[in-house]
C-alpha cells in the first residue's frame, strides 16, 4: 500500500508542476484540488505509517516535483506556446541544484531516526547537517538559491548559524 501512496505522490507532484506551466480559467481550481490530494496523501503517510514515512513522503513529493519539472515543461511546450513556457522554466532551473543538495540533510535525518536517538537529537542532527551542507555550498558554489542566498558571506553565515543551533539542540 505504501508503494501506491508514493506513486500517487509522484503522479500528483507531476500534475502540480505541469499545471504551473499551463494557463486557463480553471488553473486555480485545479491547483486547489491537486494540493488537497497531495496534502491528503502526505497526511495519510503520517497517520498510517508514522512520522518517519510522513517526513519521507514530504521529501519525496518535493523531490518528485523537481525531477518532473523537465518532462512537465516538455509536455507544456507541446500544448502551449513554446516561448512562454521556456521563459518560465529558466526561473525554475536555478533552484534544482539546491533542491537536490537538500537530499543530504533529509537522508541524514532519516538515517539517525532509525537509531535509538531521541527526537531532539534527531532534530539537532538534521539541523547541523543542513548547516554543513550550507557551509559546503558556500565553499564550492558560493550560493544556495533555494534559500535565496546569493552571496558567499550569506551562505556561510546561515550555515554557521544552523551548525551552532544544531549542536546546541543535540547537546541540550
């Protein structure tokens, strides 16, 4: 059953991204329906399978939306005017590397939750790993566009903040 739920998350994430490229009178209503289905599926994962699967479902839906952006753009280009869709996708493309990089702290948080760690340790570990990711992004890329950090000093500052807060939570 969990595979069907995750398949539904993948499918409706694709529909959500596709609808963002389309135009029309019903776009707002379709957004509401797709959003309701996505929230319902994620809520069902939390309710039926526990918080670990719920957080995994949330991350999966988000990553699915990033992965399906290119196929959705291609389909929208076939359905609509090419130039309008291409200009919209250029704005989305700059967030993909940052989004994929966030898989590291999400995976680290899920991994530590399988150990006999307390909830505060799990939250602190995930927060510290997010800080490590930002420090690495500041070193190699100098930006982290998903959080709108466009200057190297901003990335370092926020990364150091998350490392310090994560360590404080773990050691509290």
